[in-house]
């Protein structure tokens, strides 16, 4: 028993040593949690105050509707690119004088406009995070919000006090250096932690019909979770017909079979994304990806399923 406990401790220590420094640093910042919760409550209250249109706007901000893909990472390219052009234009103006100063100003203004849109979508996505993901997102948001403030100040100086343009250029250059750090944290949030990725992306499923139970296992109006060749599947019998789709919420991996069913729409119990059984479509964010859809059939009292769109 003592040997086993020592071995377990060694494995834990080895795992901790291999964990990235960024993760270790963020995990230790418990002070972030109260602030993060306050921001999430404020975001939620904002959308609730908008009433019925609020959910529709929130779905657009997530990318659930219109884009069908997370909107925030798509928008972040605009300010990052514009601010990079702005810094280059500013320093070419300083070094050579051949680039007009308005070039840097215009690029900075475009970046600020894009960053405001990116911030709105970012705060909306932040509303559906928790745990280590939330702390990491909070760090990312703090850094990027600070950058936006610096860039706005720089733009105000350029427009109001052109005589101190060098100070404005220095400020936007500093902001650009900081934004690189913020972008790294944002990239780690997606690729290192898996925020906003499709949690069904790596599941495989049956190409041909496989048995998942009998007709008696799936009563009317109740959801049941089964497994079909490694794919978690939630099955619902509605008006006598059996419907099936992936049981793992695409947004954060929540168990859809534990959610609330209304008609043919199930609401995830974790962050309240909504999916339709008939076609697996996401009809309410924060999820942006559809659920894997399966075809279900009953033959001789046996229920079988297969992927609706198997590989040929």
C-alpha cells in the first residue's frame, strides 16, 4: 500500500511538472473567480433586460445564428491586423516621413472599431464558461480590454493633441506588444483548453445500423442515453417515433440526456444550449455547432441507429 501511494504521488508530481506554466499560474489565481462571476452576472442581466430580442442578439453574438461558427475568433483578426498595420505605418512615418501620419491613425481607428465588436462577442462567450476555462478567459479578457483602453487613449491623443503624436505612437506600440500576450492566452484558451471547440469533433459513430436496445427501453416522451460504437447517443420517442442524436453537448460536453425536453427540443443542463431532435440543429446558444444526427429504426421490437451522414 505504501509503495502504491508513493507511486501515485510520483505520477501526480510528474503531471504537475509537465503542466504548462501558464496553466499553473492561472490555476493559482483564485481571486479571479469573484470578479469573473460578477462579469458573468452583468452579461446575463444585460441580455435578460433586452427581453425576447436579447436571446436572438445573444445567439448572433455567439455565432449560433447567421455564421454557424464561433463569431469571436473571426472578429479578432480585424483589430490585430489593423493595429499591426498601424504600428508599422506609425514607425515608417517617424523613420522616413514618407508615410502620412493619417495612415497610422486610420488603421488604429479601424482596429478600435473591430475590437469593440470582438469585445462584445467575447464577453458573450465568457458568460458560458466556468472553472479553469473561466479563469483563463478572465485573464484573456482583462489583457485585451486593457489594450482596447490604451488604443482608445492613443486615438484620442492623435485627434485632440496632434502636437504630442510621439506619445500616442509610443502608447499604441506598447498596446501592440501587450496584445501579443493577450492573443497567446486566447489561443491557449481554444487550443490548450478546448473552449468554443466542437466537443463532438473527435467522436466516431456507426456507419451501419447497430442495436442499442429494445422498444420497451425507450418510453414515450423520455430521453435515454445509450452508446453506439463508442458514440454517446440520446434517444427520444416522440409521438411514437424514435429520434436520436449525439448525447454530448457540442458547446462544453454537457449531458443532453440530463437536460429538459420541450417538444422535440432539448436544453443542455450546463449552459442551456438548445438542440432539435428532428435534425440535430442548434436552435439556441451558446453552442454554435449542431449535434451528430443519427437515423433510428425499429424492427421486430429492436431499436437500431446509424449516423445520418456516414462516410462513403
